[in-house]
């Protein structure tokens, strides 16, 4: 019995150490090396959400493709982070399984990291393209992906940077959105069902450090555009207390575009 009492604390310590190792090892196992060749869509290296890839610039102006498999059901926000490499100008892209480009980001100059934040995704396959502009180098980069939370109704749903990808919007509806990168454009399709002519008010709240612009299109042309204040201004569109534009509309679909230049 005395021997068992003496051994008890040691057994407890060994058990604690073993559990700690089990917790640490899976995290370490998520770091993966880049596998060449992966310079084309067809050669994309498969990765999972949570993986961290360490890669390099094997040749001048290198292209790297990664096939990202998302298993989590529902609509969730994806974040992609690309580490900086000295003297390299990096670009980040996301494509769907049909090679359609969904988003492109190049917000920083050479020597700086790039990031795609809050990009809505569903279960399925996506492709991440990393373009490394510059000369081949022995320096390494890291590419990391993670889901940062569920997408919710009432928020914009990317990609909506082109007319054909406009989010549906109803009169009286408020939508929250982000200006996540330079020169971001968000399109919304607003359908007017009321007969005759209708007075429509459109409000776009100011965002710090953003020069907001708003455009309104019908099916053929631009019918309204407003950009009346500097960035940070509480009222980009008029002298009223809130940013707003008022137009006379006729029945049919229109496209509303908040557009930004983040300086």
C-alpha cells in the first residue's frame, strides 16, 4: 500500500504530461509544406480549413494553387491570411469549383501580408490562388485558413462585386456590409413592385477612413450617382443628417452599388 501511495502522484504527473502532448501534437501536425508542382488549377494542393501551409517562391512571379475543402454545413465566414515575403508583391484570389474568380485582393505593397476576411462560404470545394510577384527567393511564406463564424441574414453575401452577382434587396430592408479591401464594390438588386412613380430614399452610413460612393442603375444605364463628401464624412450624399439619396423610380429592377476607395 505504501508503494502505491508513493507512486500515485507520479502516475498523475505522467498522465497529465501525456494528455498535454495529445493536445499539442494535433496543432503541430496542421503545419504542412507546399507540394510542388502546384502552379496550375489542375495541380492544386488539397488543404483543409485550419491548415497552415509553408511555401516558397520557387521561380520569378510564382503562382501557387490550393484546393480548399470545406466540410462544415451552412454559410460561414472564411478568413485567409498570407504572410509577408521580403521584396514580393503578393496577391490572393478565391475561385469556385468551376474556375470562376470570386474575389481578388492586393491591398498592400511589397514586403507586406495580405488577407481576405469575412468571405461567406458553404460546404464544398474552393480554390485559393497565391500570386507572388517578384524574383525567386529562399524566403518562405505561410498561408492559413479558418472559419471565423456563421453568416447571418441581413448581412451582405459575397461575392457581390459585379452586377450579375448582385444581392437581392427589398424596399424597407436594411443590409449590413463590409468594405474589406481597396476599391471594394457591392451590388444590390432592388425591385420596385409599386405601379406608377415612387419616391425612394437610399441611406448609406459613413465608414471611418472610407470615401463612399453610391450608384443606381436600371437595366441599361446609370441613373443616379452620388459622392458629395470626403472620407469619414457623416453625410456623403446630401446636407441631411444621414447619408441619403432620393430618386423617383418606376416599376422594375434596379441595381444599387455602394462603391469605395479606401485610401
